[in-house]
C-alpha cells in the first residue's frame, strides 16, 4: 500500500534542495513498495504453478478413471449381449449371430 506523500519544510537551504530531498524520499518509498509488490507477485506465481500442477495431476487421474470406466462398460455390454443370446438359446430362439 502506498504511503501518503510527505512534504518537507526546509529549515535551511533552498526550495530546490527541499524538492530534491522530497523526490529522493518519495523514490525510496516507491522502490520499497515496488519490491514488496514484486515479492507478492512472485508468491502468487509460485502458488499458481502449484495449483496448475495439482489440477493437471487431478485431470490426468480423471481421464484415466474415465478410460477405465469406458472399458468396464464395454465389457458389461458384451456380457449383456452374451446373456441375451444365452437366454434366447435356452428358451428355444435362434441367436441373432
């Protein structure tokens, strides 16, 4: 957060010296604020990288699970077809195949 700009009253010296002193002071405050802002941005960047890594890992697990479910559904469909054919044969109907 930026600190309010201060004004200096020159007790001795010219108004130019007071202006230069104020400029130096304000620049020092600006640079301190900039350093803190850069630290906070770097922290946020690190957090975003970690969140992306976690999201990528989670997404990979979800994709793997979906693929496994797809294979399981295919096996179930094959089993259901086999059961339908077996029941038809058992009760006297000819298989579709």
